[in-house]
C-alpha cells in the first residue's frame, strides 16, 4: 500500500482520550493534520494544540487512503466482512446538485420515502434504489468509539473505519492519511489519524496555532511556529 510521511503533524485540542467526543471521523484514533489553521476554521476549534514528532526521528508515516488500488480496497472490504465489522445494507440513494458548491451530493436513506423527503426542495434531484452498500456492525462501531445509535452511518464512513482497523492490525505504520483537497469553504482539508497504541512513540509539544493561516503547512521550513499555550 502506498504511504505518505511528514516530519511533524499537528493535533488541535486535548491529548486526553477520555475527553474525546464519540463520533469522530478518525474513529478511536488521534486526529491530526498539517494544516491546523484550516482545521481550526472547519471544526470551529481554538488555536491550542500539539505538534507531534517521532521520538526516533523518523517521519510520521501513514497509509495514503486516497491512493489505494481497487484490489486493495476490495481486500480490505473482504477482511472487514470476515472479521464481522462490515455487512451489506439496503438503502435508497437520494442525490441532488448543490448549486453553491457546484457538486452532486448523495444521501443514503433507509426508505424511498425518506430519500424523497431529503431532496424534496432541491434542484436536479434523483432517487435510486434499493441498492446494497457497506454497513457498519455494532462491533465496528464499538471499537471505533462511535455511538451504537449510528448503526446507519454512510457506506463511505463505514469503509473508512474498517480501513483504520485493517491498517492498525496488519501494517507497521503510524496511521492512515486522507490526502483531501485543501478548501475550507467546502469543509475539506488533508487529515490523518494516528493509532492510539502508537502514541508512546511520539513527542508531544504544546503549541498555539491561532496565528496560522488556513493555507499554512506545518512542515513549511519558512513557517514560524507560535509559543506554547498555557493550560
């Protein structure tokens, strides 16, 4: 699997896992980025956080989720089903064109009626189904720190959670990285997840990111990092 690595990464917020909200898109992992200014805006967080680097001086290494091949994705899904983490789920897919963002949006719904209601007032709408998509089991939700009430999470999210589980169990890397487009207006920015059992291999330095612009890259050699915040 293709990997991506950085000298340092940033985490905004506390390092105390007991204070971590359930339902994170990074599952039970520690969410990190190289654009803390962007994520501070997207998630409406403060500027206080941490810079993380490997104790051994090696780069922080992730599996690049956006560069996986079709065969690799299929193998991950098969593994997830064998491990009791994924099942097939029947849904109706409501889609519409988002004029503001100039993009097609899709919503997975349990019934046709629910799907029709989701796009009732939207332009260029369509409802398809029933179709089979990936569904998360209670086992996957529990190990990923997700509320059990979210058993109907989207198929994309279910896949991301099982990807984290697969990589953590089978590969020797620090986590998984989603190399998404940096565009704060559409709530998009590159992000990563570091496995909890890898955190002992890291130095964590408190840092104030409030001075950073949304486009600033933490690994830019010309970037001056702020001083440590007071907790």
